[in-house]
């Protein structure tokens, strides 16, 4: 391939930026930390919208791990209501630590 052809070649997305095949309308995050950071940004924007306009369109509540793409997504639904969500049963140790 010539130098000139390389200039006009489309940039390929890395794996962590690709869309999820199960939920292509949702953004895929590489890890939970990245998803939580974006969730904080959405909550801040929602607060500003509520303050200025009186309503908001940002209603994301939490992050979840997707079993289809092994990434993380944001959702406005309660725990266990998302189709491809990985739900880990809490162990006795987790219950003791959360008390």
C-alpha cells in the first residue's frame, strides 16, 4: 500500500471500543472503573439539567457487566432486569462484609 493510500484508510476501532453485538445501541466500556466514571458524568449533567430546565433525559442508574461482549454498560433498570447481565450470587463472606 502506498503512503497516500494509507492516509485515506479508515481507522480501525480497537476491541474495547467496538459495539456490543447483543446491545449495539449501548456504548461498551472496557472496565467497571471507566463505566463508573462516565456514570458520574451523566449524573452531573442530569443535576444541571434538573436545575436549569426542571427535567432531565439522563436516567442511568448503574453499571453492569455484559455476558455477550465481556464489557460493561450503563443502564437505567434495576438489578437483574437486563437480559445479558452477569449476576453474581453473593457469598456469605460478601453478606458479612456488607453488614
